[in-house]
C-alpha cells in the first residue's frame, strides 16, 4: 500500500509534551495522535461534540509549525470546492491555462504540507469523498487540465465526525475508512472537565464550576436524552450564571437558595439547545434540565423503576462490538434470486370475505386500538405464565424485575420480545403497560439506529442551466454553449447542482393473527427503520389483516413514537387479506405527485382471504418485499410478489436483520 512513511516535522521528541501543555488531560489521545501523524498516517477522530477534537489538532499544528487548513463538511461541499477550479474569466478569454487554476483546500494542503482538517466528515457526499481516495492512498491528485499534484511529506488529512448524530448524515464508504486510522475520543473525567471550565471561564467559584459540570454531565445519562451537553454547556452555564450574579446582586459563593435559582436560570439558557432527545422522549429539554437541577440541589426519594429498567436495557441492546452485546446467531438478511412470476399466487387458494372489509383512516386509529378482538384483559402473572422462559421477570410482589429481563433478553431475545408483545397490550396494570410500552419503543428505536442509513443526501451532481442558485460553474458545458455567441445570456451558462427526484414510500405491514407477540415488534422495527432512512422524501404506513388501516398518510406529520405506539397497540388479529393491503398502499401512493413511488410490504407470505394479490402488485411502479418466513411456499409467494412489482425480495432471520433489510430495499 502506498503511503507517506516520512515523519517530517512530526518527529519532534517534545511534540507530545508541547501539545499536552495546551490541552487539559487527554494524555493517551495526544500520544496516539502524535504517533499516528509521525508514522505518516491519516486519521479519523470519532466522538461527540465538545470533546476537544479541533483543539487537539490546532495544538499539534502550532507545536509542529505545520499549516492548519479547516474544511467544513456538509452536503454542499462539491468536488470542485474541495479540489479547486479554473478561473472562468481567464478560460473564456484565452482557454484553459495552468496559471488560471485556483486551488482548493485539498491541493493547497498537499503542496504546503498542511494538516487538512475536515469537520463533520459523515455529512460530505460520496462523490466528494471519492476525490480523497488517491491523496490518501497514493499521496497524489490528478487535476484535469492542470496536472498531477504530489503531496509533501508533512501533508496529513484528519477527519472528524459525530457518530451520535443521524440528521443529515451519510454513511462513509469502506474504501475511505480503510485508508484512515481511527481514534475514538469520548468525554473526559469530571475532574478534567472542571479544570477546563475554570480555564475557559476564569471562574474562581468552585461551587459554581462543580454545579455546572455536574448538570452538564447528568444530561448525558438521562434516559430521555440520546446525546447530552458537552463541556461547552458547562462553560456557558458558568459564564451566564456569573453575569446573572452581577445583574441580580446575588452572591453565588453563598451556595444558598438564591444562588441555586441563578444556576437554574443559567442552565435553562445554556443546556436545552444542546440536548438531542431520544425518539421516545415525552418532555421538553427544559423540563429535563429542571428535573436534573432538582436532583442535584434538592434530592429526594423518587420512583425509579422505569428509568432503571431502561438503563438496564441499554446494556442488553448495546451496539455490535460493545461489551454488553448479547451473542446472537446472526446471519443477516437472506436475499434469494427471483424466479419468474407465477400466473397465480403461490400460496393456498384463499377464502372469500363474508362481509365487505373496512379501511380505517388515520383519525380512526383510536377505534382500532381500542378493539381487543374478543379478548379480555389478563393478569400479568397469567401472561408471564404463558412464557415459561420469562417467569423470573416478575418478582413475588408482582413487580417487573429489570435485572431478570436483561438476563432473559441476553439469553433468549425472541422470548423476551414475545413477552413484551403480550404485556404491552394485555396487562391490566397501567404502570406495567406504560413500562413495557417504553421498553418496546426503546428497543425498537435503538435497533433501528444500528444500521447505517442509505439516504443519498441531496442527490447526484448534474449540469443544469444557471438560474441564480449555484456558483459551481461547469466550464466545459458553458464553453460549448457560448461557442459562436458574441453576446451570452444568463441561461447560456451551465452550473453543477445536486438534483434528486422527490420520492414517496409506502410501507404495508402484515398484522394478522400470525404476527402476534414478537412479530408485531418486527413490524414496528420495520416502520422505525423506514422512518430513519427518510430525509426529504414522504412516506406512508398502512396495516392489513382481514381489514386494513392507514396509520400515516404520505404528507401527514406524525411523531415516530406515536406511530410505533399505534402499530404495537393494534393487537394482531384475524385472517390475512394481502390484496387489500396492497390496494390500500397503492391508493396512498396515487394520492401523491412524486415522480418516484415505491412500495415495501412486510409479510410472511400468508394469504387466506380475498382475491389474488399479484395483479395489484404488478400495478406498483416498484414493490419490494421483506419476507418473515423461510417456509418454501411462503418464500415462493413473496418472490412472486416482488417479481410482479419489479422489486427486491429479502428475508429476515431475526429482529436484528430488519434495519439492514429495509436499507437494502431503499438503496438505489
């Protein structure tokens, strides 16, 4: 593998000590960073905001006298903005000349031997990241009509990204990751964060510094917060509090009731905007900050059963590679080659409905979830008794045991989810229904986040006529247009913009009797996975059994927790009218004006009521099928649907396969 093995100016023995003199703590990270740079390696720094990534790099640049060039990663960073461009005025005057080229940050850093720091690396589109392949591997860059740029020995590329943010982010390809060393950077210890706050604020009030750091750190472990405040939040809290102290004439050093109120007001200014709430959060960031403030200054015994269970389940549903990850016999989604579609559906001949089916509208879902299909509420002990592997989950007093549930989840995920699937809709105790609801949502949403999204961002770069939107001039196309025109107009100029047709997806979920228990959790996870992949597109969600229901119209706004609530609350029931489900999904697609319309159906292939669904599948512009059963006849039925719908067909083995299966179907 080609690379830069020359240490250059990073070979100074005192470099690590010089950097350590500018940064609080981080001794191991400093040594790892300096060692990687001295070895000629490029780096990916991965960690949440406010963990001193850019501070470390600027300190390295200063201590080694290496230029530092910053590039802000975003969806508008095109290859031309990273590489550079030829001066349009010069090209129009005398054609392409090497001297007219204006270098971008990449060739500039290569020629100057600089540290090129790319922030928000996972927000940069694939076509832009691909321009880094040659500089990373060969230390060279070929620029059309300019020539070959070779990097000096001191050139390094350092990328940074926040793995917890999934808004506007994209998956970084393996070809890029394989060319980078990775250095994870987490939050520092409490003592180090206090030292940072003292350094950045100049505060001499130890009580205020301790309070600010404690509040900021508490936001990172709250069960309704996905990503809490960094040390920057504590810094701002302390600064605002000291200004309020002067305005109100309050003595913060007294640490009395008035001082605590000042800290609360400062916290409500400094912290809420930094909190990234979990999808299952039901309160505002301000309410969470106030709760944490009360815990810090006015601690009192509080019921913590639900929070404790949710924290325990975090360990049981840890991301792959974490220490707490249970060992699954995970094989991934199964993709089987499609066979030519049959003339009739491959499953047994279905019966005919005895009465016209009903289709519930989104505003009628409350009626649907209130129906119990003739079943009566059961005692929690009776429900648990139906799950022999889960009997230890309830204590002798009838309380939910979080340790026992975690152990059950790690030992037998399917049994744990089946138990949740029964307790969630059937337990008569309100507190138990609420607890299992939150557990189910937490598991579903956490599993949906495990798989990288497939969202293509703003689309591919295409040449379009200039309409006062872009400054990325397509010189070749413009020169062709201007040939022979002495007086060019605005529309004669061509620019490169990201163009992507808006899409509408409809997810059709089977909630018939064969989908009871854990399988209803599977359907909810499919919906969460679809929603996570959606950015600027629209999506609808429909359910079907003997009847059908539209939970969300394509243009309707509905919070994901509420959508999942409704899916889990419908009580799997009755026969399976697959044709009706496809008809309802197609109807939702027809309501939109999108250029691209795509259907996804989540089913076990069972069809025992209604007419043949294949003619409806053929009417979809594209229909993908996610199968939940590997029985031969049902596999064939799912393949027939996908073949008629000109789509993909993938089968899942277990719950963890579903996000990858949805992403596979949505990928271009």
